């Protein structure tokens, strides 16, 4: 029975969709509220508080780019340049955003790294315009380095030169003039026979033969435009903007009107994936523009380029003006998520038949627009592999790149392809349709994106699938192939190295030799889509009137083909690399969403049908076999293999497993980590290049398959790190494999079904007698384990511990507790999870001895996710006591709790979640004086204690568990153990006695939380 998951998901525990939706809504609300608090603090001039709230929002959001940029800018303004640089570097690399580049260049200059700043500034100037506010920065990065100056171009064609002498200006290799420093109009410098300046590619500027900073200028990058236009119920809406000059007010031309329209207002309810987008929006009601509904209308930017989504056709406007169809959204769909044939359509039964005669031809259509290097790579690979009987049709969609034009013309002259060029850019759909008009009747067709890489006999293999009886289209596997994506099926995967594509393709061929499933897809994917001649004849061209430049047009084609009785197949023996969204870049998302809305209007229930097909996942077994094959190849470099069980709770168990797996791999043993799922288990891979997300097994039904897999891997023994959440049958896996097993103790689950030795009130239970444990469990209405009573539970633990080859605990405290509750367990080996002596190497923490004051409060830091057993109640009570009595203490939680808002109101600085790579920098930034481990139940180990010691902090902890054991071993310089249950007023006195760290290492902070201390 499906129900809400326990605190750690596992076998038989399912999240209800409504619970997940509620959690996501609450989480998004928390991020938004936190972000708004940061902006409000910034507006009030409280920069320190603003930075706290914004960094918290950044962590809660998983480092949202817009929030990260805001944090980076405040850090720069606060002088924390080194903290800002990593954020800016990531944003500049991801988006090439002008503001990030300028801030990054300035940051490098302030850090004394002018060469790095000069490199970034050169990239900014070559692809963006620039305001006067940054002229001084450009001066500082050019003239002191001996450069003759710098240059920048605007969308108006204004060339600004700050140079020491006359500059020679060249356009696409031709000199257009020699000019002095100042502002120059390119349209006046360039002769009419050369053409408008905006049609050029490269602008070079040099003085005395030396290039200025920013040269060469990429004209097309400077004037790049992001846009969208769409028909709605009441009119036409759209937006456009120029990321290289965000404040530039664009103009728009509408077909049939002689004058341009300046688009001034900021757009509403539109978005793209661009960072800091500032689109200018327009709205054209049908009542004011009745002619829009009468004929196809194109919309252009000021350079004559079609806006994405244009032209708009009357049939589209008619579709969007009508309300969404009512009734069952399943109408017209099969239960598997495929479109039903219309009445009278031919049968779609798939039967393998002999291929056509050799005379039957195949045309490969490749539309091309930009990115010369990518297009070259694609076409060269196609030309190496295409059979002589195939016709290669290349459609140049008015590429603005001169080098690409020349390359394509050279191919055509050599007879290596049929080239057709559009005079103006018309988009992907129009390019495909142009190519289709040159395909002879009766020929099959393969549509191929120019951002792909193919291998070997890919054409012949695709044709075998195309020529199945009833086949309409076929789609190969790809890293980014939609329904045929691999290895992850629910998202685009990173593109593999081009050198590895042929090997991946070979692997698919080998797998298909042993298993060749014939799987029907609800729709093909246009990155590489084979179309049978009979399907093309029945369905016709792509419908550009709905889908403009692209996205969704192949889905519409396939759904029309399904209604005509054709089936769409997965070509399981072909793999094609695909650089997803290469044609539209960051402008892809809004066009994709626009066209998906149209698709759902045309075919009500489309999204739900696709989801039903995904839920059924007919390609699941094939993907699993591929993962199996890849892992088998990887296994060859090891002498053996080990299975490790872990739960899905992450935390310290996951870290211990990860670190042990790394040691095993270095010793020549392949670690195979098994993690529970709702229906069985899955293999977790720690190798970045060897993601195996499809190695999942439904249990107990697929227990024989799992055993076969593990035997083939050569498993030598099994390690139990944690069995929580695993299907019961896996507890005997070692017997079925006939190998020994080891047990690593990570908590008290062996004798406490509550795991953490807490009672129903969240307090340490004191480890009572059997009767006390039974009473505790009954009060909490806790089912021990699959209906077992407590004696049976303990008996099972004792038996499993005794039969293990080794039982290993990370601390003596953990071993002693286990021995007390499960007698005769045998010798327990002690293997600490960290080397405390190495962690504490060097001088101990230094404290000044100065008592804290209101201006210089004692800063106490707590690290991690703090649940009740980790000391949430203690931490909150301590904070409330400090707040009530206006004490000179500051509590900082680097992590989170189940109720952050209550902690924040009590004055605790709750930063939000963190990654291990960030811990030391966060501790340094906190300016902490003392670490605090507030756990009220005995931990078997405590990774946070190690982090606090690495930050050279003395640590206070309660006298319980491994933390107390380790602090005692470290000595008084490194911390202090205090009695469990110590009242907070006495705990405060202990902190005050320990005093602050050396004053030179203190970080002062005022603002919101300083004020909070004064609140009674």
C-alpha cells in the first residue's frame, strides 16, 4: 500500500504526489520571502543583513543564478572580493552576461590580478556594449599594460575609441578607415557597396599595428537578440531585448506597416533562461489590429531578423482564440500514451519485413544557420559515413557567418552535398520543408540537426528500422534525445566527449544484438528523425504555420502520422550525440513553452499522454542492460568487487560509504553501492563518467536478476553500512552469493527501532530495560520492523551480528553501547571515520582571554542539520535565554532545522544548507569563536566535530556519545565536555569563561542580529 514516506525513504515507502507538491510550494515561498527580506535590508542600507538573507536564499534555492549574482555584487561592495569571484566566474562562463563580466574584471583588478581582469574585459568588450560608468575600468586595464587603448560597439552602430593615436578600423578583413579617438558612426564609415555594418561579422581596431583591448569585436554577438511573439485569445503579445546592451530600446517592424515601433515598456509574464533578463514587451489587441488575423504576418527586429515565434499564421490565431477543449483529456490516446489511429486508418501492427530494393533511396536533410565549428564537425562525420546511395541536402538558413557560407559553398562545388540557401532567415521548420521539396517521391528521409555527431553505419541501421512495416518515424538514442535519452531518461545528459561517441554507438549495436526490442514511441525527436517514404507521402510537410522556427513541429508531424496509422520506433542500435538547444541557446525555453502550449491545444491531453508513456517506461530493461554492459567493461580493471548497503538518508552514512568506496577502488576492488528504492534497490555509481541510473531492480521479483548481475561482477564480500529501507530479502544476499559479510555500525538501529535512543518526546531515553523499551515503542505507536516484536527484533540483530565476519564501530562508546544491549556479539573492532590527530595537527585554537562585549560578542557556531536529537531544543532555549537577557553572545547555525523561522526569530543566524566543499570557508566567514555540538543523544561519530576542529575552534559538547569521547581525548585546548541536561544559564557561563578567539581573527558584524540581541 502506498503511503507517505518515513523520514528516510526506502522500500515500500512512497511519497504522495500531493505531499511533494505542498513541500515544493512551501520551499519556494520560503526562498522568495528570504530573498525579499534581503532586498528590503539592502534598500534600508543594512548591507550586512542583506548579505545574510541573500546568502541564505542562495543556499535554500540550490544557488539560483539571479540570487548568486545579487550576493556577488553585495560582496564586492562590502570588500569581500575573493568571495564574490567564484560566483561571478561561474555566471560569466554560463551566460556571458555583460554585468557579470564587468564585475569579474573589476574584481580581478582589485585583487591585484590585472592580467586576469584584462582577459575578461577583452571578452566583454568584444561581445557587448558598455556604459560610461565602466570607462575608467577599461582605462585601468588597458593603458597601464602598454595597450594603445580599447574599443566598444553599441547597437546603434556607434564605435567608441579610447586610444593613444589614430586607429585603423577593419570590417571582415577589409580596412574601412583610419580614425582618431572618439565616437564614430559605422554607417558613415562603411561604403554602400559593402552593405550595412550590422551584416558584418568581425570588426578589428589597431593602433600602430597593435590591437586595442576588445578587438576583434564580434558584431553578431553585440547585436544578438532574444525575442518571442505569440498569439493569444485577445491579441498578439511578445518581447525582445539585446543582452549585449540591456538598456537599449529596441524597434520592431510588423509586416505590412511602413514605420517601425519602438518597444519601451518592460515585458510582463514572459521569461527566458537568460540571467537578469530585461525584455521589452508589446501587446497588439485584435480589435486594434484586425489585419493580424487575416493573413500570415511577420515580425522583425531593427536588423530585419524574424522574432522567435514569427511569422504568425491566421490558423494559429484562430486556434488560440478559442477556449481550451473541454471533456476527457484522454480522448484520442491509448493507455500506453500513444495517439490512436483515426477510423479507417491502416493497421499500425509492426512486423519486420525485408528492406526495400537497392533502388529505394534515402535523403538526409541538415538545416544549418550558425556555429561554423559545430557544423563542420557534424558534416564531416556525416560525409565520412553516409552511403553513396544517399543524397545529402544542406539547407543554409541565411547563415550570417562568412566562414560557414564559404565552407558550405566549397562542399557543394565538390559535389559532396546539395546546397540550398535562404535569402533571409526562416527558421528550422521552413528549412526542413525546403529540403523536403528536393526529396524524390518514394524516398525515405532522415532529418538531422547540425549540432549532432553520428558514427559508423548509422544510416543503414536507421533505414532498417524505417523499413519495418507500419513504421512512420524512428529515433535513435542520444545524450539529449527526449524519450530516447541515455543514461538518464528524464533530462538532457551532458554531451560525451566526441572521441567517445563511436564507442558508445558500438555499445548500442552490441546490446541490440543480444536484445533488440521493438518499442513504439508516442512521438519521435527531431534532432535525428527518420521518416519512411509512405509516412511522408501520407502526412506531408511540417506545419510551420503553428510552430514557427521550431520545437514541437516533429511532435505534430508524428501525431498526425499516428492518426494515419503509422507507428514511431526507437532505433535501439543507434546512438547520436546531440548538443541540445544549440540553435536557440538561452532563448530556447520560452519558444519551447510557447509551442508546447500550441501542441496541447491541437492535441488535448498530450502532456498527460507523454507522462503515461514515461511511467510505463518500455525502454527500461534495455537501458538497464546498457548500464550493465558499461559497468561490466569498467569492472575489467579491478581484481574483484564488493557490495555496500547504504540507506537513502545521506549524511554521515553516505560520506562513510563514499570514502570507503574510494579506498577500495584504490586497492583494486570495485565498490558496488546498493541503495533502497520504493520498489527495490538501485546501484549508486561514484564514478562521474560512469553514471548508471538504470541499474534498478524490482524486489523480490527481480532478485534472480540482481544475483546474476552481482555474480557477473565477481562480488567477493558484502558490507552492511545500513539496511534501513532495504527490502527484507537483501539481508540474506551474502548467503545467496555464498560470500562473507561485514557490519559497520553507524547508529543504534541494532537495538533501538527509534535509531537515535530518543523517547516519544524527543529526549534521550536513558536506555532503559526491555520493559521500558516496549513502553516507549508503544507510546509512539512505532512498528518495530515489518511486524516484529522487540524480542524478535533483538534476536535477529544478535544472530546477524554474530554471523558477520567483522563488526566494526567508529568509536568505543558506540561499541560499548552495542555490547550492552546485544550481549555475546563477539569482538567489535574500532575504526574511527577520521584521523583526529591529523585534523588537530598544528597549534591549538588561540583565545584572547578578553571577555565578550555588546560590540564584540562571543560568536558560537553550530554546524549541520539540527534535528531534535541533534539538539534543536537546546539550541533554541539557549538563543531565547540570550535574547531575553541581552547577553553578548551570537549563535550561528551553518545548516538548518525543521523550523528555521522560529530559530531566526530567536536571533539564531541560520544560514541554510551547505556542501562539504564550502564548510571551511563558511566557518571562516562566520568569525566564530567557539564550536558547539548540542546533540542530546549518543552519536556513534560526529563529522561536524572534525570540521569545527579543522577551523581551529575549541568545541563544547554534552557528555554523551562519541563526541564526548573525542573531546576528552583531544584535551582542554580543543574543547570541553559538559553534563547532559545542563541548564542554559550555566551553559552560557561556560561559553563566557572560554572567551573569544584572538582579536585579529575576529569578524565584526552589526545589523539585524545585533539588534535582535537587545530584544527582550
